């Protein structure tokens, strides 16, 4: 596979932001027709199956006996905590508000990457991360002024922490395992665990199988929100600094809000405009002092093709 150019790296980030921005309203709509844990488990499991099929030619790189603990830790953080917390939390809060809280994640990634990976955490970068989260808060200000569910807020914070730890963990151990199989296993194991839990504590009969919105959410989540987006995200994380890549995800809740403005007729408020300003300023500050560009000249096109196979 050809090595992506800077322009291709730019489009990878644009794709990621767009897909994840659409996930929140799509998942929220789907939850009217399915129990949350079953929905999270099934879409994650389907996404993992798709990735495993793609990865079959490199099955010798699995080395499950040596790497099983890595697969299970990644599954817990990036699937069970992130996808599970995300889906259950959406039943307590509006999609836009929930996504706003979850996007404390880039700030946490910056801190964890500094503590765990030794990435620089300059005062300018920290200021940029805080401004980005401030921008996200400004965009969701109206939601916070309402009666927000305490349970929903707690689940959003847990989701953010799990995602941040999962991102830094992937960066930390990314050269010890085959990356495609790592993503596949985190989805397979996490999806299977959540599906079993859903069948245990929820009622599968509540799934409205003959509903197009439900199937749209399931298919969109498995094909794009899970498999495609995670490959793109971790490709970028491996190619650059974790906190640098994470800063661009501040744009995701902005996409969610803008979709609501365009398609749901919600008003374009001063809070939203202020939030957009802070987010753009944040991305500039986080990336301006880094020696490496946020769009590297050579981002590994194949996440798994490293020197010296695992």
C-alpha cells in the first residue's frame, strides 16, 4: 500500500472527524429501537468481525499466547469502557451534550501522554488543550444550563477517561503487536463481552428488527464508527504525538452541533460561534510548537507494515 502524502493525511483526519461527528446523532436515534448494551455490543462485535476478515492473511502475527493480555486490556478500555459507556450514557443525556463532556478526552490524552509516553507538555500545549475543551463547553452551554442527568455526566467522564487511557496504551504498546489484529481483537473481545452482558441484563425482544433507523445505526457503527474510523485514528496516533492527533477530535462535537443546526433546524448561537473560535485556536496552539507536522510527510499507509514483523 502506498504511503499517504500530507494531503492524504489531512483527508484521513477530515474523514475521522466527520464520521465520529455523525456517530452521536445516529446512535442516539437508533437507541429508540434497541437496548443500549446490546446495541453497543452488536455493532462492536460486527466491526471486529469485519476487521478480522481483513486481517486473516496475516493470522501468523496474532501470537495470542504472548499478546493475550494486551488484547484484553485494549478491549476493556477502547471497547467496553468507551463504547459501552458511550451508548448507555446516551440514554441519559442528549447526544450533543454527552459528546461535549466526552471530549475532555484530548486534555486527558495530553496529560497521560506526558506522564506515560514522555511527550512534551509545554505551557502553550496545555493552554491549547484547555482552550479546546473550553470551546467544546461553550458549544454545549445550553445543554449544561438545563437539567443534566448526574448519571449521564458521570458516564461521560468515565467514557472520556477510558478512551484517553486506551489511546495512550495503544501508542505505548503499538510496536509489540500487529496493529490490525489489536484493533480487531479489542472489538471482538469487547463486543462479545457487551453482547453477552446485554443478553443477560436486557431484553433482546425490545430490539425493533424491522426498523431502518436501527439498522442504519448498526451498519454505520460497525462499518464506519468502529472499524474504519479506528484504523484511521490509530494510524494517525502511531505516526505522530498522541496529544497532537487527539487535539483534532475537539472538532467532532462541533460536527454534531452543526448537523443539528443544518438538518434539525437548531439555531446558530453566539455560544456555538465562540466554541468554534476556541477550538480552532486550540488546535493551532497544540500543534504550533511541535517539530513534527500534524500531517506527516510519511504516515504509515498500512498500520501494520512495520520493520521487522511481529
